[in-house]
C-alpha cells in the first residue's frame, strides 16, 4: 500500500511550480470528457430507440418480401392470407403488420410519420394518455410528434383525424414517429382497399412450414438493424466526432507537457542590492588596520589562506615585511602594505 502522504509531499512542489499547466490540462480534459459523454449518450440513444420500437410489436421473427430492407421499413405488399396460413401451424402465432411511411399536416406544416394499421393486437402497445382507436377517423399518436395532444386534429392523406390517445416509444428515427389508425381505413387510404400486409410478425419458435416463393424469414436482430440503419449516418458522424475529440485531447495534453517553463529572470536591482549588502557586511568586519588595504586585496588574501587560489592573475596578492618574498598573507597590525 503506497504512502499517499509521502507521494503528495513529493508531488506538491512540482504541482505548485506548474500550477498553470495542471489547470489547463484539467480544464481541457474535463471539457473533452463532458462533450464525449454527451455524444456517447446520443449515439446510444439510437440503439435504445430501436430496441423500444421492437418491443411495441414484440415478435420473435418476421416474414417479409424477398429483398426487403426489413420488417419495420418494408413497403412491398404481401397477401394478408399469408398470416392466416402461417397461423395454422402449432406453437406459432402470426400477426399482420401494415406500415406505411408518409406525412401528416399539423397547423399547416408537414411532419414525417409512419402510419400503422392497428388491429389492437400489438402486445407492447402502451398508452400514456387517452384510449385506443375504436372507429375510423380516430388516431393514437406518439408523444414525440410536435403540436399534437389528445383532442387535437390533423390531416392525413386528405382525411381529418382526431387524436384520442398518445403512446410512447413508437419512433422509427428522430424525424418519424408512429400514428396508429384503424387497419381497414389505412388499407383504404394507402392500398386501394386491398387486404395486404407489409410484414408478418411471428411469436414462438415453432416450425413455420413451407413458405411461398418471394418471401423470407428475418430475425429480431434483422429488425433491429433495419431500424438502426435509418440513423446509421447520424450515428457514424457522432462516433467520428467523438474519436476526433479524443485525439485532440491527446494532442493538447502532449503539447502542454512538452513545453518547458521559461525560467524567471531575476531583477537586476535585486542583484545589485545583494552585492551592496555584502560589501557593507565586509566593511563592518574590517579592523582599522585592514581598512588601509584595498578590499580586493583582502578578499584575495582570504582565498589564498583558505586554499582557494581564486582567479588567475588575481590582484589581491599582498606582500609585506615579515612574509617570505613572493608569499601572500593577511596584513599584520602596524604593517603597511606596499
């Protein structure tokens, strides 16, 4: 177990010296983390939206026309009798789905929607306000459709509808939410009155049997990918921007750490003041006899006695009577230096 007190004691001087650098790195990383977490939440929201939409229909498998994009966006019609044929098999429950992408008019402005011909058999259908559709001209809309609430009216395919309820999680993407109307009215408006389906939802793992030509079976994961592909471009853009932010954060941190701090220049007045104080201190320690000797000579003599020869050609050499010729020593009292 590390001694955190010792670690902090060792790190504190460096932290205090480079406080500005640590603050820049900390603020930059906090900003990058906040933005990347927000973008990650947006990206994950697309996946969560797809899962919740599939929970509205709660099917294990789907039957669609061969080559269709998926059960949630397929527009190729299939005969409605296909659901009845599959439903005859044991351990299998088949339900007809009729989904059509279109637009509605609310207060004169269009909004993209997905019309669902509802039979009231959607297992995951959940109301948050109002009631289900009971007759033609009524609709249940997703709560994310702007400008519509229970009791409001809108125009769909030239027909007026009244909102009798609101549901949730019935959104295909950011721009398209679900509008549930009576199945027969949806067929009259968008299929010419023909009894068709765009997909067949199958509950259970039983054998389906032999299927007619031109149809195929898709799993729940295929339905998930079908919904997610509608927002694939937006999700890729968000993920790319997230990676770019992380790379930018690494570059910023590396640049800040690689720049060495410039040493602070000592003010010239401070150096002069220090030398002035040293000179005054030396003058106070000199005796009256030493006062006759130049200060530079005394300094050089003290260096020689201490074993420090000083700079070459030092002018502080002092010769006087009583010292060997060529020797230098400290002047004695009463001796005048030549």
